């Protein structure tokens, strides 16, 4: 199952990066979000998977696709000057990041060292912990994020509809 969700996530992310149409790229991002939600399920954290589907796939992508459609930017602009050095630098950077990620996975001493030191292993998040943290400890951030999303929506409408 891990390979299936990982392939869904990677193929959708590559499709998003290589797509010239912004609407199709947004839909590829939705597929990538669903793949990540499946990975969260495999990790034994259904709360994170539900948040991934509800918040990112449901709310953020609807907002992004709504703004893309309102701005009517379906056609991509042609690049004026080709910069091949950027392509090679990005390929080298991605290669370096991949090598670092493989080294981290192969070393994987983080959880082993945590377990050997006698510390408690991290537990999965449940809804009671999420609710308490969100509405007690993080209430100000939660409200600010809501106001920021509201102002972004108002700004998008104001940009597209000048004669309100």
C-alpha cells in the first residue's frame, strides 16, 4: 500500500510541475494531496489524514482553483529568454536533496536513539488533543489564519470585479 500511495503522490506532483494548464495542474495537486492523506493513514494517524483531505484538498484547493478561474489565467506566457544554467542548478540541487534524503533514511537513528534512551515513543494524535490544542493553545493563530483567508478571497474578488 505504501508504494501505491507514494506513486500516486509522486506522479501527481510531477504532473503538477510539468503541466502547462493551471487548472489541470491544480487538479494534479488535489491528487497529490489525496496520496499524502493515504500515507498518513498508513502511518496510523487518521486525524492527520482527515485534516489533509478536509483542509488542503477540500478548502485550500477549492480556493486556489476558484481564484485561478476568476483571474482567467488559463494561458501561460512564453519565456522571453532561456536560462539553461537555472535548469542545471535545479537538477543539481534536486540530486543533492535526494542524496541527503537517502542518507537520512538509511541512517534512521532518530527513533532508535529515542527508544534506546528510554524516552516515550511519540503517539498518534487524537481529536481530543487536536481540539484542545487548536482552541486553547493556538486560538490566536487559528483566528488569524481565518481572517487571512477571508482577506485573500476579498482581494481576489476585488481584483477581478472592478465595478463592484
